[in-house]
C-alpha cells in the first residue's frame, strides 16, 4: 500500500511540473479548436538547438567519464532498441489486420528515441534535484540507430522472402538444390550488405542524428563550455516548454488519423511505452548493480526506451520503407506513444525512488 501511495504521490507532483503541464496545455488547445500555431521553421530551429544542447552536454561529460561506466549503459541501450523491435515483430506485426511492414515500421519508431522526450525527462529530473550521468545524451544514438536499422532490415528481408516465395510459386513447382541455391545466397547476402550500408549512411545523415553527433563531437574535442553555459543552458527550459506545447497539439491532431487504421495500433500505442520503459528500467537496473549507474540514469534509460522517435525516425522510415503506411506508425507514435511516454516518466521516477533511492 505504501508503494502505491508513493507512486501516486509522485505522479501527482510531476504532473504539476512545467514540462508535463505544457504538453497537456497543448492537447487542450487542440481539443478546443484553437488556431494557435508555431511556424514549422521555428519548430525545426527549436529541435536543432535542443539536440545540440543535449549532444554538447553529453560530449563534455564523456570526456571525464569512466569507460566502463559508459560502455555498459551503451551496450544496454543497444540491446533495448533491438529487443523492442523484436518484441513488436512478435506482437503488433502479427496482429490480424496489421501488415508486417507496417508493424515493423511502428516497432522501429517505438524502439528509436525521441530527443524531446529525453529532454523532458532531463528537465523533470533537474526540477526535482535528481542527479544523473552527464553522458546520458550519448546513449541516444546507440538505441535509436539499433532500433531503426533492425526494423528496416527485418522489413526488407521479409519483403525479399515474400518475393522469392511468389516467384517460386509461379514456377513449375520443381525444388532447386545444389550450386544454384548457393549462388542466390551469396548474391542475396551482397544485396543485404549494400542495403544495410545505405541505411546506416542515411540514418547518420538525418538532421536529428547529425545535430546530436556534431554536438557530441564538439563537446568531446573542443572547449564549448562558455557558449554552452551562456547560450544553450539558459534557453533550454524555455524552448522545451514551447516544444511540449507543439507536441501536445500535434498529438491530439494525430490521434484522429488512427481512425484510418486498425485498432491494434491504439492498444499498442497505449501499452508499448510503459512495457518498453520497464524493459529499459530493468536493463538500467542491471547497469546500476554492475557499475553504480545512478538512479537518475536508470530513469532516463527507461524514458528513452518508452519514447518513440519524432524527429529522426519518420523521415528515415519514409525513405527506407515507402510502402509502409505513415499514418499508422506516425499516428500511433505522435498521437498516443509520445504523450503516454512523457506522462509515464513519473512512474519510472517513483520506481527508482522505491527500488534504488536517491
């Protein structure tokens, strides 16, 4: 009973914090039909600044971080990203009424990371005076790229197998064995290698990953502390509040798109962030036991796992899987997944408080 009361108390307290309040305010504005809007260039500018801030801060912290302390959470983040996609491939992608490519695209988006949700988690921890490792932002690409690449490769391989099966079925029914199959396997492997290389290049060139990585590089190899403290840090909370307002409005608008697709996406969008967050929390807890990873770090790893990409993921998936229904995976992510992920942050904070303590 005490555990339940602690969690409920933490939830109520966190909903009053600026980050969650602005998200709910944006949803309310959209629900009331307000004409309020933020121009798209301004939105993109805010996102880039937030990503640069997270990347530079992470790079500065990595310089002084213990290699083992960084390595274990990074490996954990990679494993979580891949595990989320495999879980989606066994659940949503096999749901009646959901095509496999749409299910995998959605799972890939949910396995990838939302920079804005991560920033929201950091802001909430900062407001509560909860410490966490400064290199947390450096874990973003590990989970993000692992999930997107896994989802895209699985979808492409599935499509290739279906095409091969259709060609085989259209033939005379003879089973080909011997050297011919080896030739096709080698050729298929070469094609898959080229596909994987192209996916990795496109992912690293995406605006979100590029901004994060250049920020990380500046923090690692330059000395940007002065501009970081005088420009990025003071602007962070104000810009984040505007971003949360925009995301709240977009989440409400996207929710209507889900009427066009199977109800399975609604169930997935509600349950997946919490389940994925708990997986991330579990992996973070293992890192805590092995390396002393902080309770705040465990919470943020859970937040990354609970989030679904709203910046790098959609354009990557649109380019790599044009046959996938963007209304399905973007609508599920932005319309349901993102608000659920952000609203679940207090749950992870309460769990960390009870199981680990500050």
